[in-house]
C-alpha cells in the first residue's frame, strides 16, 4: 500500500470496536496508539506503563476485528536490544502488519511534550538491527521513530533517520516536526524513504491533509487520538446531562442505536456467532 504515490491514512483505534468503525468509514489501515491504549484501557498517561504483553494482547484484538492492515506503537521496544526482538516476535504473532519503536529514553514521554530525552544513536541502531533480524516475514514493517527534532534539532533528526535506514528500518517516523516546510525538508533529505506523518491534534506541528502530505511525499499519515478525543468530548457532554437531569431521554437521537451496533459487529441475535456452537454450556438462539 505504501509503495505507490498515495499516502495511506491510518485511523487511530484504542479498541477493536473503534477499529471496526474506522474500517466501515473507509479507512484502509488502522493505527494502535500507545497513548490511546494507556488512556482508554488503564486510565493512565502515555509514559510506558503498559507492558509488552498487555499491548500485544490489546493490539491482537484490534487486528482480529478488521480485514485492513494494523500497525502498532511499541514505544521504546519494551526494554533493551534483546527485548526488542521479543517485541517483534510477539507483535508479529498478534496479527499486526508492523510497528514502530522510538529512540526516547525510558520512561518515555508523549512525543509532543517537553522534557524528552533520546538514547545514543548507536543504541537505537542496535535495536533496529535486532528487530529486523527477529521478524519472520520481511513484509512486517519495522518503522523507526525519532524524537530528536525537539531535543537535538532538525538536522540531528535527519542524521539519525539516515542511520536508522542504514541499519535496516523500512520507514521513518519523524516525531514533532513543527512546520509544513520541515515536513517537506525531511522528504528531500531522505529521498525514496517511506515516511510517516503524525497528525495528532494540539501538538507541535500543523494539521496537514492526507492529500497535502501525499503531494509532499509522505506515504503514511496517522490520526492517533482523533476518535478518542471526539468520543471523550461527546461522552463528557452526555454524562453531565444525565447526571444533571437524571435521564438520558434527550440524548437518544445522538446515540448509536442497538441495531447499528449489531450491524457494526456483523451480529444477528438469531444466528450463532462464528464458533459459538462450541462454547461450553451454550444455548441455541431459539431456547434463549
């Protein structure tokens, strides 16, 4: 998908149901945000508090729910060089199409906050080499994210990206670029290298359209927290309304209906869900 001239848009999904919505809306790919999982699943900030096993399990449910490719945020790889190999094997076995690892010092911070630190280039290079060796399928994307723009400057981020590609990374994710001109300059500095643009809201950079990013030369664009942010705002309004009025009647027209949910799940209450016939103690739809 990223081999052509178009830019592939990845909808951010923090659970499997959101991934289904994204695919139904027409997205050709899904992105599992580490921040989204931490925020929505555990109610904690994006500082590396979920384990590799937890992220792999949650991401596997998302990947299993849709027929489009899914890539995931693997933070710093969940440890050192040897740990990165384990991460690759576990994420690949989870049904994902790829992941990205970053060059931040652990514990990491959100890429658009201050106070970040980056590891030495040599350490990240070893992680990338370990990741590439560990994958079973060469089509499994190993994306190297660099957070150096906000720490060491634009030129240092470009230099790191070149070394990461030389180490075997399939694509580069330059985090927290600050202007459209910087996005364009990065492409010119790495001709032919697939680049990923992060279109997160309220961050350091501009919100560019997928069409604009494609014209610049980007092959991937992620919208990591868009669904979560819009959903959280809608929930906040709804919950305040119910808390104040003691009823949800005024909100019914704004809700997803029961039938719409069933349609999204490909579920017919009168027909067994695939594999349901083998569930222990199950009753047929007729006896229910």
